[in-house]
C-alpha cells in the first residue's frame, strides 16, 4: 500500500494531488541483508499504524488506552525538534525512532536498519504534508486552491528552520551556575519544580485536573537526550507537541547558563535508563529442566529488559530480568522484577493483582508487538495472581483481552487463598481479540514466588506443542519473545500494564 492508497479515503482532492504525495513521500526500496526490503508504506502499516492509525491521525485501535496518546501526524507537530521554527529535521525524527519516547508507549526502533527508518520517516512526512495540504484546501473554501499548490504550500510551512546552535559553556563556571539557577527559577521551576522533580497534575476549583505532567529530571524519564545541544533545543524550540513552550529572549550566555543548571539536575545515566534495546536471551541447554531449582537458575545469565507503560504512572514496573533454559524436551523461562507489594486480592475484591505474560512469535520481524494481528497471530503465556475461573467462578465468561478485564468478578469462587499457580496459553490476533483466554489445558506450567519485594515467575512447557497456533520450539532455533507486566497496586486498571519490544530467544543446541 502507498500514500495514495491510504489517503484516498480521507481526501477528495483528486488523483493529481494524491499522486504528488505518493511520488515524493515514498523512497524507493532497496534490499540488503540487514534491511526488511519493504517500502515506507509497508513499514508504516506493519510497525506504526496500530497506534498512529492507518492515516497517521493518532486513531489506532488502542488510542483510548495510551497516555500520552499516539501522535497525530496530521497536526504537523512533533515533540523533539532542533530548529528555530519548531519543524523537525530528518535527523530529529530518526533520533526519535532510535530512542523512542521513554515514559510513553512509543518504543525504540533502533533495531530497524537505517535505510528502513528513512523510508518510514519519508512516508510519515508524506502523511503530514497531505494532511496540511488538505487543511489548506478546506480553509480556502469557495476561493479555491488546487491540490498541487496546496501541497507546495504545505511543504513550505513544514520545512525545517535554522538549526539551534549548541550553547557556549566557556564562561566562568561559578558565574554560569549562579545565573543558571536564577533563570531556571524564572522559566522552568513552575512546571519542573525547584529541584527538577516535576509536578503532578493539579486540581482546579471544580475538581477537574489540569494536565501538568512536567518531566522529573531526577527519575531518569527523559524524552530526549541530555547533551547540551539536546537541552538547548528543548529550551529554545520548546516541545511543539506538548505543553512545553519555547523560552524566548535568552542571550547565548543565558542559554548556556540555563542548560548547565538543568544538566546538574539530571542524574548520571538517565538518558539511557528507559530506552528499550533489543536483546538476545539464550536458553541454556541443561541435563534436565528444574524450574524450581534456584541453584540451576544461578548458572544461567540474566538479561535485563526495559518496559514501557500503556499509561504513565510513577509506580509502573519499568525493569525486569529474563532467563531461559531447556533440556531438549522442555523449556523454562523465568521473569524477575522488583515490586514492593504482593498484590493478590481475595475473591470478591476488585482488581486482579500482579501478573506477567510472555508473548511468542516465529516470524523474522513480527508486526507491532501489541498482541499480534489477524494476519500473524501470536502465542501468549499468561499468569495473574488469580486465574479468571478462580477469581470469578464458573459463571464469569471471559472473551476480552487481558488489559480490558480489570473489573470485579460477578461471583467469587469459594476457598481461594494466596495466589494462583496456574497459567493460561492464549492465541491472540490483536489487542481487542484474543481467543481462548482463561483456558488452562495447553500444557504451560508456572511457578510464582514473591519474596523480599521481588516477583520470580517461571513458565515451563514442552518444546513441541500439539495445540494449533502455539509456538513450536527446537534446539538451535531463534524466535521472538516479548514481555508484559502488571502492577496490581496501581488503582487505575489501564495504568497497571507495561510491556517490552520484541527480543530474541535462542535455544542452545
């Protein structure tokens, strides 16, 4: 599919306008060993459209779940820009793809080959230009504006401006620090607080919340980088797609002083702390899998992974560790993560407690990691502190996907205490359609344990499954694996879930 194909349903400006968009927006595809060999349109539909929507209007299927929401490219505003007119360069957009947007559901796409990233970014620019041109034609009304002229004007309006220069920090450091503190108090502290810890949403007199979620520099949740150039760009250009405005009237010396002060508030290592990077988890071959043996697990490498939230919450689980082993017949995958509370609500209470899910795909590069698609289903191994039947009894029929099921049970099953030792295996064809949730007969076993503020949950299953649609494993095989976690102590259901990008699991021969 190309820009022409996906734009026609929104824009009735004529084939000439659509062809103009198509010709310039999609770079020719070239294929190397590292590339996927897809056009920008194909890459976008495969990896971006699930959240951003088929037409780039931020209206993908999970749009109502994400906070911050997926970007609406039609508005032509992006958060991370390095130019004086607030329009991003290609390098700005590429850095966003490589880094993602920590603290949001936008992950890193650093694993995409550079040429693939350029093609998808060219396509996104085409969507943005088409939407701006459409708006110009509608604004012209009866005066009329032909599509070609509208597209030319749209491209001119969206053209990147002059790059913002890196500040000169050669001034006296003591004087720079003193000046920077004063400027920060004047321009930044109202939102980011005096110590850089950010401010929570505040209530108006009528009880409504004012969204003022400024970043906490001390927590490591940084949307962009922390270099002097990065920070100067945020200060001078603002973040056009957010509530952060440009800071006007700063001299070069003032800009250098303010950047220096902000950098002092950012903890070392913060820039990369929540950036997702693809890892390889090696399932070590052992004589016999014993998932209950801490001694056996002690000899297996732990791979740290970063998770992103569906809806931001300060208590979201953002870090975990993965281990795996197999004996030629069975495989075990263990997930460990810190959680100061063991949330296992008793039957009859609202909420479903803590939980973990492993998502499997045998595709080389699976589609968007959000629970598969109709074209490419995924297999999910799923555990929560209580199973659906344990929580709700036999009268609660389950047909919705996991993050939609945070509702109190209708009838509590009697005699259930502690937390569940049963797992479900699910075939999922998208985040709104998962077949078989609640089934316990697919051969996946689970060993959960919570001690000293940490969950350790191990899944085991035969390498080969007789169930249709389940992942089939063998020694020497590499498959894709993703992780999701739930923190039941977070009150709002949509905020409980965090998830990873696809990682590789390789079974040693």
